[in-house]
C-alpha cells in the first residue's frame, strides 16, 4: 500500500462536475493499493498519516502531527501509484489491486483515520476526478508499507 501525502493549506476534489470533498489545512493523501495489501496494512497507513510530524510547531520546526494540529485529510484512491514505467512508454498497472479490493482497503484507511479523530473527506471511487490543492511547503512524502 502506498500513500502520497501532501501537506496542504486547502484541497478539494470534484467528480462529474460536483464537489465531493473539500478540506482546509491538513493533508491530501493519494492512496494506491496492490495485490498483497490487507486491512492491517490500511490500519498501519492510516495510523502513520495521523501521527506523521510534518506540521510546524511554535518554533517553525516540523514537529506536529495532523492530530496535534487538528487538521483534516482528503483521501483519494489512486491506482496509478502502482504504475510501472520501466519498459516502453505506456505504464503497466498490473501491480494495482482490482477496483473492488482497492475500494474496500481505501475505505479502511478512511474509517481508521476517522476513528483516530481526523476529519476526513474523500473522492468518489471509479470516477474521473479533478483534485485541486495548495501544497504547503511544499511538503510531499511517499509512505510505503
């Protein structure tokens, strides 16, 4: 499982011309799922996202987590995080989990973040989405389990 975490001032996602998720300060997380991933991996990813110290403290040091600062998360499924570009010009997505499996595991990430106390907004699975954000820093990290 992979999570591309971006610290944001704001972020939103539109699907089919409709705003389906929007947050203020926090993180935008693109989540990719592969064949070996399990609900336990989803819980680990959510826990890591919630406590990752990427927000400034009073001295301007990245020493605060999403939970510490009361930020929100915009979680968007992103199968292309498992795109393989080693050969040719067309990425292979064979390592990405099937949609029905991926959707369940992304839902587990969202549910665990909410259980931990994070306000979460999401995209809409299996639709063409437009994600907009203001990357704060910029701070962007790839989490891989």
